[in-house]
C-alpha cells in the first residue's frame, strides 16, 4: 500500500469520528491556482476543519495541518459513518454550508447523497443535428458545486466502484458511481461557494475574499 503523505499534526483523526471529510482537487482542473497566496487545498482544509464532526484528510500530501491520503490508498476503512467530499476548486465555500450538508445527510438517512449546487446563470441552448432548436429553462438546471456527502449505507457500493482515494477527486464521477443507488438531496450553496473554472475567476474570488475579511472586521 502506498505511504500516505507526511503532514503536520492532523485536524481530523484526534476527533475520533468515522465521518471522513476529504479535500480533493480534480486533476482535470487548472494546476497551480492560488488564492490570497495560498494553495486552494489549504482553503479547503480551513473549510472542513471548522466542522467539528469531520475527520479531515487531504487527497495527496498533507497540508495546512491535515493528514494526506495517497491517491492509490484505499479510503473505505477511514469512513465508517459517512463521507464528505469538498472540491478545492470551490475555495470560498463557507463551513456553514458543509454543516448544513452534514445535517441534511443525517435527515436523509444512510442511503442519502447530499449535493451542493449553484443555479445556472448562462443561457443554455438545445441543439439537434447541429441546429439550435430552443432554449433550455435554466430554472430546471443546477451546476455542481461542493460538497458531496455520502451516507454510510452507500459507502461499500462506492468503494466497490471507486476503491482508491484518487477516484474520489472528480465529484461528477462519484455521483455517476452512485447513480440510482440512493436518495439524492441537492441544496443550494452560497454564491461564495461557486467553482473556479479559469484564472479570471481567481480575480473575482480575490475580491470576494477581501470583502469577506473587511465585513468580519466590522
């Protein structure tokens, strides 16, 4: 078994909880993005670390006080009560949204899947045979954000399909692996929890980050 990444003292295992909170970073995303001079994974650890019920790990090498979990390592034994995945590409997701996800998961039961989403704001066209035939109602659409929380009753099925931690890096793949197996509970996360798609989004996030800091100071 690969050796997990070394780290500073963990924020997670000392809590003795079987609810695993894993900060992931999709390898298909833009590498090297930083917010306020910090790697996105560090912001993700801050978010999950503020939720007392989570045992916090980071996919890859440990960072910001959380232990690392090697992509080739099996994750199932660490998650006995549930799994909360947080995509680092949503770096300003507030901890309150994760707490809400945990509460919704408890209400949904062991076969629940709680999914953080954002409204779709772009115009979406329907295309048939290369021709635009209409406009899709945006109110019927949602954009995947973060987190994704999985109940204990679905962990074995998920581990059978995605046995190693690296398979959890893509939240879309996780949801596809769970398709039809449980009850999906979408909930809207705040606008600060939007997903970064390119370097231009970082500029906007920097402004939001600074605004949040100034508001806390008042």
